[in-house]
C-alpha cells in the first residue's frame, strides 16, 4: 500500500540503509586505506552471493579487473560495483536475490561511455554465464571505459 502512495518498499529502505553504511564505513579514510576497505566490501558482497548471482558477479569482477584495471571495486547500495578515480560508479551487478527478481543484471551508469545516438541500453539481464555472455560483457566493459 505504501508503494502506491509514493513510499519506499522495505527492500528499497534496506538498500538506502546499506548505502548509508557504505558511506560511513569509509568516512575519514583516504587513498590506499579507502580503496582497500572498498575492495574488501566488494569481495564480501560477491562472496555472499549464490547461484547465478555468484556466477555473474564473479565473472564480471574478473572481466573488469582484466579490461578496466583502473576502475576500483566497491559496493553501491550493497551491489558489487566498480568506480572511476573520482569514485563515480561506472558499472555494477544487481543480484536477482536483492529484490527477488527473475535474473541478475549487469548495469552501466552514466559515466560509462556507451552512448550511441538518442537511445542505448545500460542494463543487461544475464540468465547464464557462458562463452558468448563473457565475450559480450568483455566488449561492453572495454567500450564503457574506452
């Protein structure tokens, strides 16, 4: 009922609380200490996943590490994410378990260089990790940072 009245769902409220905790956990940290804390949080988020969520996040982390080593792992509303040197999220994985959806998605934020005319996709559903999916994700990551 609250959603119909413009309120936030329990899942949305939990995500906002998680984001606030992410910000608190790195408050006062700078440089290598902040990057280390954010990497640890990202790896913890990936390690907590199971099934297809785990396969997508683990594969995507490997691809980003190889194709975009200048991006820094972190979390973003509890999602495994990768940010530029300014801390702006470029891409993230939204596990299906987070909001009880049908599939996890790989998402590219506004700082990804995927622009293509008047309209382009920024979110990709992944129902299976295979060679074709890995190849497509690798190409998207390379384009996003190119």
